[in-house]
C-alpha cells in the first residue's frame, strides 16, 4: 500500500519528456531528421534517456553539432535521467520482498500494551 498519493504526479513528470519527444517528432519532422540520421538513436533515447534525447534535439545545430555550453546542458540532462532512475528505485524500495538485497528491514511491532500473559 502506498503511503502517499504522489503516483499521479510522478507518472506525469516521468511521461513528460517522452510525450514531448513524440510531439516534436510529429510537429517538426525535418528538424528531427536533421538531428537524428537513423531511427535507432531516438528509439533508444525514448526508452532509456528521454531527457537527454530531448535536450540533444533542442541544442543540436545542423552542420555544427554541439559546442560550448551545450555540452553542460546535455550533461545536466544525463544527470537528470540517472537521478530519475535512482528516485524510482528509492520510491519502490518498499516493494522488494524480504530477503533480497536492498530490501528495507522489517517494521518493528507497534508500541502499546504488552501482550497478555497466557492464563493458566
């Protein structure tokens, strides 16, 4: 059971870059083809590094590529992608069954009255 209700917002943020990539591909096909010469790179970027793929598309200059501070922004997008994977793993850590590496320790019993002694 989820302890908070952040699932909808998390899903919207995670899907934002993928939805935006699809919209750019539909709206700007010539710029998309100028940036990516094959379909393999954008497909892998869509699945694995969506923020980085989006940032690369926004920063790429046909004929010149990336230069100067463009590499800084692309590096920040890669960090953002890696951080999103780490945050997903941390958020779902309570779903790992006990006994597997990375599982949370079992919760202690609630404080309160001690259990009654067995009557004889």
